[in-house]
């Protein structure tokens, strides 16, 4: 966890910083908001900003977003009253930490924001074999291509490789190539010089330089434009990059890990992916099996998610009943670990008895898993099933306001599109800008929003 503290480092704030460091955070400090933005622009990245509430938080967030820098903000302060805390939240802070600090609260905030607490959990021989291969190559400098369906845990594997590498104490930087428009991805990866294009008001360090000494994950690399693939190939081969608008090559020392849920050999044949780039990336291939191919993982992952979301929601950890286990094993899990995680999150919230029974484990539309719940044991035919589903959906909307129905529709569509904002906006018939505004509104209300290309809010198993 990289923590950047913004404000005068004295008294209780200094105590909070010491507590954060005691929990493993690497801390840097600046006094003003503009200094924070400048430091982030120069590539000295951070996972969290801890900002004194007297700093102009709204201006700091706006300045960061103008540079396409998105780092969550936690406000803090001594003698702040409820209005000060509310103002900080309205300005864009995710949390408010009153000072003097409590060690448990500091630890909870760091844990909630950190995205590297993603254990590699497996009991199935098929997955254990892949993990064994990962252990063999983790300490090498070889580029690694991780493949598999969406939701199998490709980013989790990438972080596992980094944690076992000789670069483990250096940055792990992830770039989702599918979530950034082509015209912005080049600047995001390689950075730009002041004046390189309209809006480039200052030099910006890209992800290659930010990852210097560590690991760069190119997530869903199959979505990268062919023109940009040529520049990426040069960077991998020569370990130098050119900032957009720059004239001087910049050396970088990084290890490349890439992921794809597509068949890249097929993409090469179709002319959408460079063959020479594939050879450079695919020194070692780790194919993660789909969850249906590793049934031994279903139960252990389900139990892990029950503990995780029970703790997150402040409810008791209930055991999974025998009937529920059978239903979990019988389901195909086309959305893989991500779908299982979502199902168990719902189950934790819906369970009422001493156990998580099969009735609590439901699909996104509210229906029980196949073979579970009170569904009839006979096949009533397509027409009857369609009528039953339509009736269930209609009943689910009764009593909801239009705003609630709109929110449900938007979030369900986004989940269906695996977090892809563009696809979801097209299906909904609204602009991408409108969709993003709605999602920001829901996030401000405290709703968990599916991360781009994931279908679930940033969690332990983003593909």
C-alpha cells in the first residue's frame, strides 16, 4: 500500500502516519494539493491519499482527474465536526478519519482501499498444477501471458507472480487496455511531454515509468490497437520508451505480464494482433482453467467469500449447508470465480437461518441456482418457464420507485456486460457520459459499482 499524505505532518496526523506504516504502508508526504498532483504526475504513484480536511479536496481531485489520475481520497483532521466531515465527503473523499486516530480504524481503511489483498486460493489439482508452474517461473525475468475466460482470476495470478518475484518490493502497476480509449492509451502507457497535444499542460509520467523496477500488467492486451502494438513491441525489446511528444528515449527496467481472454493465435490470423508481439509476450503461458474445469475449488472459494463478505457487512459467518454445497457444485459458473463471488456475497446478505441454505444462493435475477430453492422438479416447458420468470421479475419491481428500478436496470446491465461501460450504454440506449454520471451518483450513495471489464467491483478476482 502506497500512501501519500497531504497536509502539515504534525501532531495527531503524524501519529496516524506511524500507525499506517506499522500496517505496512509506504508513506510519502507533501503539504499542498498541487504538490500532490505534481508528485503523482511525475510517476511517484499512490494507492491512497490521506488529506487534511482543510486542504481543498475538491480542487485536488479535479486536478488529478484532469491528468487522468484516479486515486481514492480519505480525509482526516483534528477537532473536525460533523459538518466538516460531511463537506469532505461531498468534496469527493471516500472516508473521514477523525483524529486522534484509532489503530483499528486506520487498519480498516487501509484494508478497504488496498487492492493487493487477493489470496490465491485453490484445492483443485488442475489449478494447483498451474500455480506450481507459476512458482517455477515467478523469480525469472521472462514475460508471461496469462490466458483464460473472464472471471477466472487472471489479475490475481499476475499479482501472485509479482509477489513471488525478485521485484516484489517494487511497484506493481496494472493497465486495463480495454477500459482506456485508443487515443488515450498511448499517453497512459508512455506518458507525454508538456504541449504534446491539446490539454497536455505539463509533463506526465506514464505507466511504464511508474512501474520502473517492478512489474507492469497489461490487462486484456488483445484490445490494444495494432498501431500501438508496434510501439509496445519496441519498448519490450529495447527496454526504452518514447513519451508522446518527446525526443529523448527513456530507459525502463520492468517485467511484463499480459492477460487475455481471447485466443491471440486466432487474433494473429485475423490480423488484429501482431505475431512478433505475441512471441515476445508469450515466453511462458499460464492458462487458468475455467471454474467448471476445477470443481475442487468451488467449495473452498465459496467458504472464503462467505468469510470475506460476512466481515465486510458485519454479519455472522454461517456455514454452507449440504444442499447448498450440492447446488454450488452443480452450477456451471459461466462467469467463473467472479460469478461465484457475487453469488456468495448475495447469499451472505440473504441468509436468515443458522446456515447458508440453497434458497439464499441466487442468480442476479433473483432465481435460485439450478436444482435449488422451491423450483418444481418437472420441466413445465419453455412457455411456462418464461411466464414464471416474467412474473417473478414483475413482482420484484412492485413497490420500487422509478429511480430504484432505473438503478437496478443500469447495474444489472453493467454486470451483464462484465463492467464494460460502452457496451452497457449501448444496450441501455444512453450516452456513455450519462452512464458514468449515474454510476458516480450511485457510488456517492455508497453502492458498489462493477469495475471496468470485470462485472464486479474491484475485488480479489478481477480478470
